[in-house]
């Protein structure tokens, strides 16, 4: 029979380990301060955040982890540690789709950690404007949902912006019904973002068929609106219920159990290659038979995996389209660079939206 270690001895061990962890955390923080000094001495100004460097650090931690803590748990801890250390160098301001409590704010915290200043904006366009003007160093915007597809407002704004995509983050979306009253029979309106209303269509048809569905700018905005209206309910993330003091009436009401939204990080940076990257671009082809087929041939020729393609009206002429494409790899990878060079000769317009590390966890 295995000897049982006395509780007092275990607590003494834990106290000693905690002391070592604290010392090491502060040693790491001091190194971060020295990194900032070195960068400044070398003439570097502005934002010290490097998405490629952080992705490499987190992937290394994942490889080193031997448990019993799960990889996701360990990586979240190190994300927060890096976030706190970066704030010692220079705190980040990150624009998100507000108000507080949205999935976009949740995505910002997951990607950057909580030692950032999140700046709420009313629309996706406002997020782009905030970063373009220099008010914020980065912005977080939704780009696609596994159930409802792409976010057209984001695609359209990427076309006109000089900002680059420098990262991505995925959020498992759990939709919840919340409000002041638990009596569904008295509810006349349900507020949420149009995507969330669509994601919960079957549940609403069954449980609130009499309620009028009202699309608003964000789920958190929906929660804010119903915080003073006992005849309305909102569909939003659990964090919004806490922010606006609402009762969670029904959890996880989304129709698809694996509902996930992908967000992109926009900024003025270009991320270096990490070995596990994506490249996003937009192209336009001439309006002739086989033009798109011809344009895509270089990807097959140079062995580049095309992850997705989406078409959008170009707004330059009737039935004229542009194509948003995601590739596996970085634009500096030899095969991707060769494919993009060959593609350039086949299209009337090519805009590289960014190469960036794939979502880490």
C-alpha cells in the first residue's frame, strides 16, 4: 500500500513551490523590461508586440508540457504571463466590437491576454478606423462563423483598408437566453446580433415563436438593451449576463453544438513566418470563361493548399466579382511566394491581406 503523505507536508511543499514560481515570474518580468530597453536603444518605436514570436513561444510550451495540466490550461497561463510582461514594456490598446461582454472582447482577451486595454467600438468599420488612425495598435473583428459563414462587413472593409491581418483566434460560441423575467410567455421581443439570431433559429421557433426578433449591432448591446425591459430578452454570451446583471434563463441554445467563430487581428504589422501560418489575399479576374480556373492553377502547380475561397461583388460593375482566398503557408515560404508571383500574371488585381500564425489554441 502506498504511503499517504501528511497534509501538512504537502502544504509546505506547495508553499515552497509557490515561492519559487513567484521569483521566476518576476525574473521573467525583469527580462521583459530589459527587452524593451534594448529595442528602444536599437531605435525601435511603437508597439513591441510580435504575433509570430508569441505563437512560437506558446507552441514551444505545448511541446514541452508533460502534464498533468492540459495543454490548453498551460497555454492560457503563459498567454496571461506574456500579456502582463508586455504591459510592463508598453500596454496595448485593442479595439473590439462593443459594448463590454461581446464575443469579440472575449476573443481579444484570448489572443492578447487580460493585461490590455480593450476599447469598445460600435461597428466593424469603427474598429478599422480606430486602428488606422493610431488610436489603437490592434483591432479584433469577426470574419466567419462555422454555422452562418463569412462576415461580409469585414471582407468589404479589408478591401479598402491598408491594415494587415496579423493573427487569428477562434472562439467556441455558446449562446444563452437572458433577461429580467423568466416567464417566456410575457416576452414580446428577443434582441441579438443577426448572426446569433440565425444560429438559434430552431430553438426560438420552438420556445419563443410569438416574440419578435430584433437584430442589433452586438450581443452585448442586446443585453444592455434588455437590462431595463422585463418584456424583452437577449441572446448573448454568459459574460454579458454578468456585466448587465441579467438572469441566465437558458444555456447553450445554439442549433449547432460545435458553433465556432473565427476572428482576425488587424494592425499595421507584418508577421514573420512561424512554420504554421496562413496567408489571406483578394483577387479580381477578367470577365471571361475559365479566368478563375486559370488564376487558381499556380496553387496546384506549386503545391499550395487553398483553405477557402469566397466571392463578393466588386461594386465596379454588374455581376463583377472579387475573390477572397485563404492559403496554407506564409507569403515568404518558397512555394507560396512562387505561386503568388505566377498568380500576379493571371489576375487583374491582387491584394495581400496578410500572412499570420494559425490560431494557437
